[in-house]
């Protein structure tokens, strides 16, 4: 069967020039203004002494605001997803770029409109909240309200909250936009040809070591040439956050790690336990690199070797149709509905995978709100890596799908839990491929991916975490110079890689987009959380037998309505604030690396 490889989003808009887009933007502006007018009364309630008590009038005022929000938010989300989808497959589209800026402004406007209500609900007493929770219109928001109330000491007055939101548009977020623009124009030479950073990134996985080194050094040189600008970006982003946290620390200190774990819906104890357990087992990542070195037959390993492909003579390739059928088969062996879902995604045009000239690099899953429809983006070129990447993103899509009947707010799960379904799905396919591999090269390719993932998760991600801690600590005391950023990077890599590499990636702070994302800091640790947590869940698949699928589905459905600690305790009966939980998953990683080490070197 021939499946579609391009998105079909016609149910939302015909194209980026659809006149309905401007109509919807105007409607969204009006709707946000209306919500803001309805919410104005809550500013008065906040200023009252004592705060406004519960009664029928305030109940109806809250109902009006939340019912309007339930209409406006999905419409805003759908338009934003559509615009970003166009920018993804046509990175040079000027209309899409302009609309992205407009969407950011609309989101900020809606946030400011609803702010008085959100602040008010963090200030009222428990008896008010108890009465509120008896109302059906608020049921989907209960976790979000309860979670926000835990951080009520860090909320500013409404006018200050709105001032921060408004100024961030052309302040904080402009620095992130600057990084994006800079990364799109930087170039470097490889073998006498000039390439952009996206192409250089792909060259980092070239089988030719010389090409990889040239691409790596070219990228380093490109960013070193703009080192002062890159340093200004990360300093400005972190300087903004530091000042915002100072303002929020009047009643109680708001530590940067408190801010980091808040977005991940985890506790500081959980983060510390995970990082401590991983540090003690960092040598597993070193073993992965050493085994890769043995197969590559190199005297040492350099930064440009960490993304080297498996040294195979031939690698099995797949057409897109074959990949979909294979993934659907693997999914169906676990859950028939999951297999049917993979086919449906391809049949309906909910996957965009055809290699095209203007598309961006990478892979991701997103979703529209109403109707709840997931979308997957990647560039499929037939490799086994492409197959597992497609399975990974379809796992994300399955997570969306099993929650499609739930309120939008319940679908706002954190990054820490977002990787659960994706890595689980990837492992379903990887295990099948490994068990059915007919050649040594196929087994090596799959085991190589395991080793590469282990190295990234146990060494690279933690090094990013430690670098960012040093960056923030340094920025608290003043501007962190380019040289100091290089030094912090070297220190973090030395701590986690030790002598498994003979050279470190000293400009990683500049070359890695994650440090210049304006929305949040400490973007990286959730990847380690998701990797280890998903392995722990996957391990239970055979142990629990037929009972597993119901537990797994229930776990996924709770990811937006509980903290990570609550989700794990409810469904697994385990405590993730202890190192024992993480060591169980790390044991699985070590088993993977032992299997990789046992493969014959040819």
C-alpha cells in the first residue's frame, strides 16, 4: 500500500495564505480582550481586605472566564500549530515567520488577560477552593490550580506579572529569536564547499571521519567567530531569569532549580536522586564509547566521533511504506489498537516525512486541539535509524491519541513524562528488529544506537546540566565572558566524560540550541528522566503480562494531571525520590552495553 508522506492539514486551513487565518487572528484578539474585561473584577478582589469570599456571583464570574477560555485556547493553539507546521516544511516562508511572531503576541495577550484570575486563585483560602471544585466547569483545571498554589509565594501582583509577560515579547524572547536567526545564516567550509549549520549537523554523522572532523571544526569556528554575540545571548536570557526570580523571592527564595523542577512537575529530591545515581554509573557511558572505539578501530575518540555511524558494510534500508507496516506490526503485537493507529496516521496524512529541500532538520510530534489530531514530522531516507525515529515520534502521537477525549489542560504534560510513550514505542520496534536481524551488520547498527543513546544520556545530558548550573551561578555574580563559558563547558565535560574522550566540545554552549531557548532554562535534564523512566516502565511489560496495557494507558492519561512522583506511585507503586528507582533503569542500560560489548569486532 502507498502511504502519504506529506501533511494534510486542510481541515484547519487551505494554506498559509488562507484568508481565514487573518479572520481568526482578529477573532482571537477580540476574544482575549473580552476575557480580559471579564477578569478585570478579580484585580479588585485581590486588592480587597479580606479577599473576596465564595458566593454565587463570584462563581458565575469564574464560570464566564473559564468557559470563554475553553473556546479561545484551542483556537489559538490550532492556528499556532498550523503556522509552525508550515515553517517546518518551508523554513524560508516569510508569511509563516511573520505569523509566528503574531502568534507569540496573541499568546502573551491571552496570558495577561487571564492573569488576574490565576493570581486570585493562588491567594484564596482552602475553603474557597473547596467550593470551587464542586463546579464542573473547573474540574479539568484542578491540578493546574493546586500546583500553582504551591508556588503562590513566588507570584507577583497582577500588574507586575503582566508587565513581565508584555516585556518578554521584545525582551527575553528576542534573544532566543536572535539565536535562531544567527544559526540560520552561519556557514563553514568542508572540502572547499560552503555549507549552512543544518547541513553541517548532518555531516556530523558521516561515515568519513575526516568529513565529520571538518564539519565539527567548521561549526566550532563559525560560532567562535560570533562568540561575543552568543555569549551575550546566554547572558541576557539568564540575566532576565535571575532578575525575575529576585522579584519572586520577596516572601520566599525562588532558587533556579526550584524553577527548573517546577516545569518538569518533579521535586528537587527526585532531580538530585536521578543525577546522583547517574553520576555513580557514568562509567557505563564510557564503556559504550570504548566499545564504539573498538569497532571503529580508532586509537582514541574525539567529539566528532560520538555521532559516527556504525561501521557496517551494508545497512538494511526500508521504504516509507515498509517502515510504516513494520512499525504497525510491532505496535500491534503489544496492542492491536496501537498498530491500527500507526496505519491511520500514515493514511490520513498526519506524518510529513518526504525529504524536501526547504524543510528543517530534526523530528518532532505536535497536535491540534479540536479535533484532537497528532502530527509527526521527520525526514525519512530509509535507514534503520529513520525507522526507530519514526517509531519514537509515533509513540508521542499515541500518547496524544489515548488522551484525545480529555480536556486540553489535562493534555499539558511536562517534558519529564513526555518521553515515556516515545521511548517505549521505539523499544518495541528496536527489540523486534534486533531479535529478527539476519546479519551481523544489522545487529551492530541497532546495538550501536543503544550505545550512542547511553553515552548521550549518561554523559552528555548530565554535562549540559552541570554546565548550566555553573552558567547560572556565574551569571548571578555578573557577566559570564566567552572564555569563562568555554571553561565551564570544559569542566562539565571533564567531570562526566573523563578520559573517554581526548578532546572536549568547548563551544557546545554556543552550538547547542537548548541553552538559548527563551521559554525555559534547564531544558535538557528531562531527556535523562524520560529515558530512564521509560526503560523502567518498559521492563514491566513482560512481568505484568495482560495487566500491563491497562496500567500503561492509565499512566499516560495521568501525565498531565499529576506530578511525576504521584504518577509513578499510583501506577508503579515506586518512589522516584530515591536512587534505587533510577538504579533499576541504569541496570537495564548496563545490560544493553554488555550486549554491545559482546558483539564481534570485524
